[in-house]
């Protein structure tokens, strides 16, 4: 799921459930077994929630603390996101508000961490796109895109090229891209063809710079 192309289908949050009496906890085997999971979650900025069941199988408070510590280490959850949950059983079937409150708290924390992961993923993607656009003027080919000085270069790349050349602000560069996109001008070639009308969309200073670049490329007289 973490490699899924569709962002909405990717893994954003996870609850890992372990048994308090699982011998692999004390032996360290569970920590080794879950290392690939921890690596994936860390790489994607996902904070796991850990739920430890079967607390009733532990005898002392010291055992409880030790199990929580081992479970946290095995799953990669912080101690603050590692919880004990007492299970219902054939001997305990009546609804317990403390158990249900704890389950609600766990779901609340799971949603919070998932939302945080989504924001982190979105920001990383935005940063990656920013880097690609800023690297384009240096002649770096990104994801099959054409060179920034080509007539077929995207209007998303062209303003970024000019931004570096003329020290435009990022806001002005994005505004220029949006204005061109709104006019269905998708390449520098189309921009040159429509320049007589498209130039009215830009402030005079920006218009002169774009015109200079188009003329330098021999695309307008």
C-alpha cells in the first residue's frame, strides 16, 4: 500500500496489535521481525500506534512496564503511542466504559498521526516538484521533461526558468504559470503564437522579461 500510485490508496496510518505474553517480545525476536515495517513507516513519516493486549496475563506492574517498552521498541511506536487494552472475554462480557474509552482514544491518536503523515507526504511531494522545477534551468532532465530553453517546454517550467534568471518571487512565478494555464497555453511555443493577446495578462516588468526571452529564442519578431 505504501507504494500505491494513487495517494488516497496509500498507507497513511497503522495500528499494530501485539500480545503481552508473546515470548518474542522478551526475546527480541519480534523487534527483528518487524524491522522492515519500521523502515517503511519511518521512510514515509508514519508514526505507528501500538496496542498491547492480554495485560491480564502479566503479574506485576514491573512486567507491564517492561512489556510496553519492548512493544514500543519492536513496532517503532513512541511510548506515548503505545497502549494497553484489556480484552473482553467469556468471563468479562459486560460492557466496560474504560475499555471503550481507551479504544476511542486509540482511534483518535491513529487519525491524528495519519493526518500528520498525509501533510508530511504532501509537503515532500511539493518540495520534490519545487526542486525539479528549480533544477530544470541547470539543464537537468527531470522525469522525461524537455530542456527549459526548448520551444516545447511546459509553461510550468518556463516561468521558473525566468524566476532564476530575473530573480522573480515564487509567488510571481506561480501566478504567471496559472495565468498561462487558464488561457490553455501549455508550452512556450503556444505562448509565442498567442503573445499579442497573452502579454496583457502580465505586469509591464514581467511582460518585458518574457518578451525578451521569446525574442532571444527567435520565436517573436
